[in-house]
C-alpha cells in the first residue's frame, strides 16, 4: 500500500514538473553548458600544440584561452547541483540554441588576442561562421595567420559540421536519459530523424564514427598529394564538414592540382549525403542508399546541373581545356550544393545562367542529415510532390492523394511543416537583406550575403564576392549575419521558437 502511494506521489510530481506549470530547468541547463565548455576547452589544446610545434607566439594565447574555457566550464558543472536533472523539449531547444552562442563567445577569444587581432564583433562573426560551417571570413588574408589560428578556424568547422550537441551526446552517455532525444532533434538537420541504434548516445557515436573515418581517409589522401600534413588536416576538417575555410587566400587553387580537386570533390559529395544512409551502407545495407528518393534526387540534380554548366561554359568561351568542362564545373556544382564554399576558379565569368543556378543550389542544398546547409533536397521533393497533388486535385477535386517518400505515405502535418519551413526560410532571407540595405549595402550584395549566410554557404557576390570579403560590412550588419548563420544552421524553428510567447509561458 505504501509503495503504491509513493508511486502515485512520484507520478503527481512528474506531472507537476513536465505539465503546463513546469518551469525551465535553468540549473541543469547551466550544468550541461559547463560540460560543453570543458569539451571546447580540451579541443583548444589542438591549436595550442600546433602553435608550439611551429614555435608561434599564439601558443600562449590558445593555452590561456583553453584554461579559461575549462575553468569556466568546471565551475558551471561542479558548483551547480540541480535538484532535478531532467530536461524536456523546451530545455532541448534552449540548450541547443545557447550552446552555439556560448561556444562562439569563448571560441572567439584566441582571435581577439592573436598576432593579428580582431575586434569583438569580427571575432564573434568569424567564430560563428566556423561553428555553423558557413565559411564567411573576416580576415583579409589567411596566408599571414599563424598555423594555430588556421587550425582553430578549421577545427571549429569540423566540430560544428556533425554538431556540437551530437558530439556531447556521444561522449556524455548520461544525457541519454536527460533530454538527449530533444537535443538530438533540435540540432540534427532534416524533416524526420531516425535513430540508428536503441540509445540516442549510440546513434551519436555511430554518426561521429562515420564522420571521423571520412576525415581520416581524406587527410591521408591529401597528404599523399602535394599538401603537407598541416594543410591536409585543415582541409579535411573544412571539406568533410562542408565548411570551406582554407589555409590559403586562393583556397584549393593554391596547389593548382587536379588530384586535389578530384579528391576534395568526392569528399564534399559524401559530406552532402545523409550520414544515416552512409552508416547503413557501411554495414552492408546498400539498398537503403540506392532506393532512397532523396539520394537519387541528389544524383539527378548534380547530373542535370553539370550538363547545363558545361553548355554555359562553352557558350561563354571558357572551354579551353578538358579540365574546364570536367573537373571545374563538377567541383563548383558540388561545393555550392553542399554549401562548402571552397573556390578554385572565378565561376562568375561563366555567365549569368551559372550564377542563377548557383542560387538554386545554395537554396536547397544537399541531403538532410548531412553536414551541408540550405533548405535540403528532401523538402524540395516534398514541395514538388505536394504541388503535383494540388494540380491534380484542381482537375479532380474529389480525389485523395498523398505525398509518398521512399514508398511511405507522409502525414499531412509533416507536409504542412515543410511548406511552412520553406515560406519562413524565404522570409528570413528577405528580412536579413532588408536590414543590410538599411545599413547602406547595395541591394545585390545585401540580399546575396543574407542568402549566403542563411544557407551556410559563405559564397559572396559583388563587394563580398570573388576578390572581396565580409570585412567591409558594418559591425551591426555582421551581428545580423551571425544570427542568420545560426538560424540557418539550426534550421529556423529551433531559434525562432525562442522568440514566441508560447515557449516561455508556464
């Protein structure tokens, strides 16, 4: 009898905690943020060691930054004892959005005190661009930067590519019982999220294993070519994460190597594939990959775009070598659709059609569940199939048709969410562009910069394009673009939901 009463009391307490009167568990949020900061502090030792190896003055900057980050994280973790360790959906959204901001605030410290220091605004922009794998850079020249700074820039992209929260779920198993699924859903891109393993921490480990293996293989392949080990590691970080930072101003074109172009192209392509599909394929389930509608649409899009790009290059008079109609267009198409943003040639000279198609590639991006940005091809498929159904119903109003993806009928609310996402996605780009024009930027540059940051591509046009950079944008504009990068990386809802009354209402 006593056991039954205690059980009933626990149920009532749980309802009180997770029901309509529930308060956000801020002590637990702060504690988890402390764990995350300690992880960031540990990763800061990588550029510290790099600077020590190359005998650079920035070694002390990174060492002190790492110690400060570790100490702050330790205080937040061990000095706060929350009475309740459970986290629900609201904590998941709030933590996921906060961690990217907090990581950027601490990650920008080395940029502020390095040999080529940045202002607080510029340092935050650079760091947010790294963690969100956008690839926009404030530095006028990266050739002059220390090896430690370049390593940190590329490492931030690698951490953000697969996801900061996802890495934490992999190394801190206890979060499996404390809001792990909510954080996983809030950070991982896509419409629906699939658990590869019974526990969310096991799923995170599986995805990060694939990610690490691809990075290792690419590093060895690049090292076998004209790159040294340092450049190989940095470019493997920025390629697999589809981030786009480079250690040289001329990016991949610095080596003028077809071998480098081909290897990087292959791994950018893999970075745009759903990592869950790659996990299944690595375990012998190739049918899941080949029968996936999104993956096949990804392949079809690349093929169609390649044909159009080649025709445009020929008509523009730039088909002077075999590479100019084979390697160059394939590289540019994949670097754009995967939001990597690496450059090897001035593709703007290929004609206005190429530039307009690049807009389309930037908008939709590659597959959901990958490291690429954009709205994702998955949503394009939903939109096209739903549009086809609506056109059919215009002629046959009594018919009942549903959206089918991979042979499965999608629930109407899922389709509605996709359409809402695409509408809000366009609205966010428009609002960002309008705000930048109000700061004095030309119309084309403002809207393309907004578009580029929301899609996490990092490509620019006009004053921020080939031969230019984001350093000319006003400080307020850089903060706006930083927010747009975060909104794009977390796919809008995770960030915008924090500004709704319903989220904060008890």
